[in-house]
């Protein structure tokens, strides 16, 4: 009887499911039975989405508030491999995936199991990976690989524009090219990890060039999220959320390049 790889995923657009399905090599498919387990929230997040619905998830995403998912009634066998697929929303794990991480049954799924992490996103993934990793380790999971496909070649403004445009129209997914460019490398990594049992080292997040930059984003986002949720009045929340939308557009155009320049300057000065 084949061992299993249990793939737990939430994909608002369906692109993450397509991505993980494409990167599993034939050698792994021959050795393992692949089971896909969809994380299903009771609240449906539409895709493509509107401008309003896109930003409406901002406070809960950043403050890591949970919303109920349908219960997953699966008890993995001791030798099953767990593959967790997630995407960041506002540099944090998406609300459905975060709710899965904090569910009462997550520990039963993860404890004492080998875990592979997979995310396909733009270029702000460090904070979300750290949150997912922390939850796994706290529940005694054993991380054997962290696979991140990122749009590292894009500038923040260009990258944000491409993804937001796709999110609102559903056309010209930016993920297809990313998968094509990274497919062979990831297949080789998964073969070594799952067939040759060669676990990879965890990514050193603090030495990543974008670590400090992303930490600043997290601090800004957290202040905004707390500011928005302070009001119990629905109208006041909408006004505050509108202010945030204005701020983030201006920040992408003007603030992000300045912060990046200062961080690079600081890093070069430190290295000297």
C-alpha cells in the first residue's frame, strides 16, 4: 500500500491548487498516493473580487482574526506526509488558512508529521511564512522543506499593479509564468525531499534582503488594522478603510521606493 501525501490548501482563485498540482514530479506520484484536502470557509470569498471586498479582509487578515471553516475530519497515518499550501493576504496568511492553523483539529493533523510548505505569491511572503512555520513547530510538526515561488523580478509598484489587476478581472494570471520558470527546480527539490529523504534547511528569514522592509510593512499594517477596528460604528469603519486604501496607493507610489532605498543604504553601511 502506498504512503500518502495529504495536501491541505485554500485557494480563492484556484491558482494555488493548479500550481501545486503542476510541481509534483512523476517520481513522487509513483511512490505516494496524493490526496487533496480543500480548506472550505463558511464565508465565500469571491474571485474575481471588487475593490471593496478586496480591502474588506484587511483588518482580520493583519490581526489574524479567525472565521469558521468547515471541519476537516481526517486523521493522518503516522507515515503520511503533510503538504500545506497557502497564500498571503496583506503579508499574513489568508483568513481561511489562518483559521485552519488555529483550529482545534490542526494539532491532530500536524503533530509528529513531516511537513512541506508551499506558497506561490508576489514578493511579500516572509512574514506569512514565519507565522505558518511558528504554528507548525508549536504543534510539533517537522518541517522538511519550505518552497516559495515569488515574483522577485518585479518592482513593488509593478508587481502590485499586475496582481491587483488580475484579482479584479480574473484575466492573465501572473502565476503561470512563475510556475513555468520554477517547475524543474521544484520538482528536483521535492524528489530529493520525498524520495531520497533529504530534508532541507529552513529559510533564514532574518538574513533575507527583504526581511527588514517587510517588517516595516507589518508594523504599518498593524497600526492601520487596529485603527480601523477601534470603531464599532460601521460608517466610521468604512471611512477609515477608505483612508487606508488612499494611503496604500500613495505608499506604493511614493513611500515604498524611499523605504527600500533607506534599507539598502543602511545594509551597505553596515556591511562596510
